[in-house]
C-alpha cells in the first residue's frame, strides 16, 4: 500500500503545530494528537529558515559533516613543544580562546593570562612591563591552529602541548596540559607561583608524561571518555573519572620510565591531584572531530562554540572561516569561598568544544554528582540532556548515558534547529574572576546567545538555492 | 566576629554539592563568609586567602571535610553550623517525586516522533508555515496546512516535495478536511459513508457534507487542496493526487470535486484524470449562478441511487415581511458568500463585496483583512456581530448571513446571534440564515436552528436556497 493510500485506510494519527483549538477539536473526536509547543523564531531569521528548509541539499551536507565528526577516533600520541608543531607561534604571538579579539577588547582574565604568558616566555621582566607589551602582541584564536585552550586558552611558543591524532584518519589537534584549579594561568592568574608551575610543567611533567605515553602506546581518548560517562563524568565540568582512568592507563608506563623517580612520583601526584587534568585532552579530542566536519558546503552543523571572555562565537561546517559572535553571557553558577557573581567574568574558553561534540552540558544526565549546577536535582540534569536532543542531528554512537538506558548523547548541533526551536545549547563551565590575576571563582551553567546562531543561519541561507 | 574552623574526618562529598552547601551557609543571617569543602590544597589556600587561620587545620588532608564559618555572633555561627549540617545530611532538595519530565517538542516533526503520527496539522502564522510543512513532509507526514499567507513559490515547493514522497499536501489555507471520518480544522461531524470530496474550498466542502448528511448519505473523506491548487502555477498537483487516491479507495463510491473555475490548462488535466477514474466523479466548478453546491450534492446523491431529498428549512411563526432596500450579507464562509453572490448577481445585477460599498453587498468576514491578528469569525463572531447590530439602516432590504457549525467552530453561535437577529426583525428588517451543519455537529444543529427561528429568521440548510430566498425578498420589496 502506498503512503497516500495508507492515509486513507485508517484513522489518522496527528501531530499539530499552531492553534490549540484545532488540536482540541481532534481530541474531542478521540484522535491521538501530539502537539508541538511551537514558538515563533526571531523575525530576522524567518526568511533564512525558509530558504534553508527549501534547499534539500542541506540534509545531505549535514549527514556528511556529521559522519565525519563521528568517524574520528582521537588518540593521545605525544607531548611536544607548541612552536614545533604550530607554525604561527613565532615569538610575540599568542593563541587564545574564542573568536578573534584585540588586546583593547580583552577581559581581565584573558589579559592576565597573556601577561603571565609574556612573563613565562621571558618577553618582560615584571607584570607592568608585560602588560605594556599587550597592544603589541600578535593574538590569534586557538581554533585557527588546530588547537583548543580552556578558559583564557593562552598558548605561547614554548609551552608543551598534547598531540591528539585521528586513529581513523590523518587529522591532528593540540591542547596545553591542564595546570589544575585555583590560581592558574588559564583563569588569568600570573603570579610567580603560576609561572613556576608552568616551568615545572615544561621541565618535568611534559617530558615524563610524553615518555610514558609513547611507552604505553596511543591512548584511545574516545574509549576513555565513553567509560568516564558511565562513571559520572560529563566531560567538561567533571573529569574525575576520566583523569583516574588516564592514570590507570599510563601508570605502569610511568613506573617503567627513565626519568628520576621523584619526577615520576611528582607527575603522578600532580595528575592525581587535578580532577580536570583530562579536560584539555577531551577538548583536543573534540577539536579533532569538529575539524574533520568543517568545510562541508551547505551544512548547518555547528563546528565551534568558543568564548574569549568578551564575545561568544560560533562557526558552522558550511560557512567556511566565518565567526558569528554575540556578547559573552554571564555564567549562572556556584562560587568558591568568598566569591560571588559580582566577581565573575563573562563566559570564557574553548571548552564549549565538549558541548559541540555531545559532552558537557549535553551529557548532563550522565553526571548526577554535578546536578548542583542545574537546580540541584538529578531529574533536572536528565531534563537538560533530553532538551538538547531537540537541536542535535544524532545520538552519539559511543558516548552513552546509563540512566537513559544507554542512549547516545545528543550530538551535532544544527544551527537551524537552534533558531527554529529557540532551544539554545547549554554549556557547563568554570567561571573566571573578572579582574586579571584573580583566577577561578566558581563554576556553573551558561546558555549560548541565540544572536550568533541567527547570524550564522542568515549567512548560510545566502548560499541556499531558493524555490 | 567569630571565626570557626572545623575538620570532619571520614565524610566525603562531591565539590559541587559542597559549593551548594557553602551557598546555603552564606545565606544564613549574620554569616560573613564560609567555606564548606574537602580540605584539598586548593581549598586550604582559599581558606587562608579568606583570612581564616589555616594553622587550626594544619593536619588536614584531601579526605577531610572542612567547615569554616565567620559570623557576627555565636548564635549566627550556630545557625550556620546547623545549616551546613542540614545541607550535608539531607538529600538535595527534591522537586515532586524526582521523576524527570520529557521536554515538549517545539517542531511538528519532533511532536510526530512522540506518537508516530502520519499527518501534520499546521496552523502557525503564514510566514512560518513553510518551514514546519517541509519538515513534516521530510519526516514522512502528510500535511494539512491550515495557515494562509503562504507564498505560491512555497506552495509549489511543498507540493513537489510531497509528490516525490507519495504524500499529500492539503492547503495552504485549507480550512476543512475529513480523513476516514475524522474532521480536521473546521469540519462537520459526518456519518461514515460512500462519498469522497476533493475541493479547494473549506466551506464548500462543509456545505456538501451537510447537504449529503441531510439526505442520509455519509462522507468517508474530504480532502482540501488549497485555494490556488488549480491555478497555472500550482498545476492542480494536490487535486490530481487526491483524485487518484480517492479513486483507488474501494470504499469510495462517488467522488465530488468542488472548486472555483480552474486555469484552462489545469482544467484539461483534471478532465483527463476524471475520465480515467473508475469511480463516478461529480465536478462542481463554482462561479456561475447555475452551478451550486446544492446541485453537486443532488448529483452525488443521484449517482448513489439514493432518493432525492428536500433540503431542510426552518421558518418562523411570523412570516418575513419584504421591504424596499438592498441586500446586505454577513458571511463567515468565503465559498458560501461567493455562491450567494453569484445567485444574487444573476437576479439583481452588481453585488459588491467591499464592507463599505453602497447598494447590494455581501461581505466575507473570514477574509484576510478581518482575520489579521484575530480569530476567524467561525470562532470569534465579535466583528460580525458589531456589523450586524448596525445593519438596521433604512436602506437595508434583507439581511443574509451564514452560520457554520462543526468541530473547531464556536460552541454556540446562535446564542450570540439570536438577540441581534431579534432586534433586526423588530426593526422590520427580514433576516435569512444559511445554517451549515450536520445532525451530529457538536453545537446541535436543531437547537441552533430553533434559536435563530425563534428570533424571527428564516433558516435554510442549503446556502443556495437561503440566497434565493433573500433575492426573492428584495425583488418582492422593490416590487
């Protein structure tokens, strides 16, 4: 029986969008009705949404981009010096999180991190001199260089970076090594202790860990993250399980290493003492995936969500190198010790790469321990994850959520669905202090601003074939 | 000021939970600062930065719980300690039974996934309708597009997409459909039966359903096609597909096609399709005064071999008294108005449709100009009631109006109309009503007719009969 014939063969089962009265009238006849809670998209996006909906090449483009994103198999293979693998990192050049930004527009934590990095690189002898260099520094987004950085995301030429390579392709991505919590460079702190820790990371952590990684063999980060989700991580605000799993994987290799015993012990203690150690590596794994999906003409898949502390920016697979930005929102969060919302900087960091690949806020249901960020109930956390399925193209085949009967996490944000439904991505994130040098003040949840999605959809629509 | 630093061993809590507890403790009146945290190096330094005495907990390690409180007085400190314990002891506040709620779908295709729907009924404002409709088609759903103000380009694109997927688009601007006895939009309650209707007009379909119902003939399907379907641009796509499907349905014994006169080329295609149908097809192309919905219904009834019937009418105890003047019509159904206009124009000469025109005029209150930003007059009669209550002008010879019943329509239109009708009759203006309803309509057709009749109006089930009666009164009054 054809589709049309089958419509006429039985009572219809109806889905409605629009006037409730018409759905009421169906229910009065005993007909099963599913109602969409339809709401109008922003007026500036209406024509673009129609143009994109009419162009049937888009669903194919999205499938291609999504397949590429999901095909990536991220493996941690090495730790090297940034300048050796990122050609742009010449002296005086610094990478940062989020969309492009000039020194004058940098927020406190990003300035603080740049000051710290200038000191670390030996470009200045003291804080004032380093701050004075600010306007002359060459700044470039991490995302332009196959790199991601949490919070301020500053990468300078002599910093060690982890190398994450695609086991199923030839992609590669980089991320710095996580420094821990509290007063750290990525949160904009730059005092002597911060700089000394960075030097230790370069001198001891990086080579010792690199030897262990090479000895243990490539570490499959995809499998590691999949396991961590089963153990209560979200992959963004909670990486405790992943960090523990990582230590188990390299433990024996570390024991068998050639570095001095006290260095190997210090490395073990450092990673063990930093629940967020895996965050940077999860981010690099995400970067590898979204870079594979980038550059698919016509695709509305979101490949980047990143913040520089001033602006929130996104990129789509189908809009080339363009960034679409809106003012960075303020995080709704819980605060450390004596800090409060008044101390918080607007949202910052490349770490929303995790949400872009189905982790973090999108995997909230997997992480009951951090439900404090969503009103304090596990039900709320599950609700948040379920909400994200409305704007994603797929359920992740490997990242699964036990409490949702092992359903895959909502993965692959479609910008047109965001604009059409008004459901914006939710991001779990840390909160940096507003003033340079303060460091971390809290953590919480933030919603991506819809404006950048509207702009992105309009740009994408300019290339659509209209009916 | 009191500083109180305490170490609790053997209790572990996750950091986020402890941040919540800290927040709760900070909220206690008289608390200046607090830190409830596992005694990691990071948190111990935070303690120090906050000005607490770190030495007091020199032996602390990351497995110990740190509770530091700074309060204005001992009572506040004690309350804070209680708040900390309460936060640590109890379950985190549980709302309801702890069960999670599934978020509402926001698109029609997302809604359809929740009940495996096969038909989408879309009534969002016109500029948004295309996105929902194409989404529904790509999800494999047939579409009834109630929305108006959809561009013809979008209509063509939707119907092309539907044809490629063997789906049907009813609309845009499709007010009425019946699928397997289920009414969609404004639809009358019909008995199951052998007739299928395919039409570009909502109230035209409703009138046919009512007339057939009066003859005891049921309707299996009524598929709307959208008012532009038979234009050259759209090319009759939905009409042709609907006809083919209805012809293939073994339970359909007669098909009625009702439309405004089509584009000549499209008309040719429809004729060719009709010629190939195994099922008898009655074609009613409205526009001339001689093609009426009444005749189309009669033809269908005859094709079935059912005896012809007289269409019901309800006449008041006091007969209407003709008076000189012009015809004034107040309609909610566009096709009903058009049919009445064709009949009136044949007898009376020009009949205007503009609401302020002099002379004979028949106004459709369901037209776009009256429905922008408000509900259709079948649901919200207020505009029409206002116009009717000022209709008793000296120039008015007859008032003609329609009342459309069925699912989706006003639950009791006669209750609002009867007092206005009574006033008109009282002022000497004869009132004729075209009542479009079936015996099973939720408003109760007989009660509606009785209320209008009691108010003094003549009530006709057949719209053509009502129009003819109104014309006769004008002629009589001017004679």
